[in-house]
C-alpha cells in the first residue's frame, strides 16, 4: 500500500499490517525477494513481507534467475545470494 510518499505491506488475506508505512520504496516481488528502501538504504523482503536482508546497501537491484542481486555499499559493488551472503565481485 502507498500513502503520500511512503509504502507498507498488508495481508491480502485479512488486511492486517505486515510492514508499516515507513518505506520509500518497495518493488514487486521477483524471484522470492522484493527490494525495499528505508532511510536511504536498500534491503530485501521475502515473499511473506519479512525483512530477510537488512537495509544496509546504498543500491540494490532485484534478484535475477541465477539467485543473485547486485548491491553497492561504501563504493564497493558486488553480488549477494538470497540469504544476503557474498556471491562475488561485480566486473565492469
């Protein structure tokens, strides 16, 4: 859901709040993860709306079919797996 400039998540079953209206971005779910942004940092929700990867990145792309996402933190760009662990350096 969106109100003003903020996004949140509600249950499609009973309308209960899963995540409050405090996110400035929540992307659609892609490969079991959704990019979100809060306090100018990016992280990921799982398919239940639970924050499974902390919002600590300066940039985050959605996950690809190979199960990795490109992230940037402190000027370092690299890939992570769906559990947030390091998957490899990004090459130019």
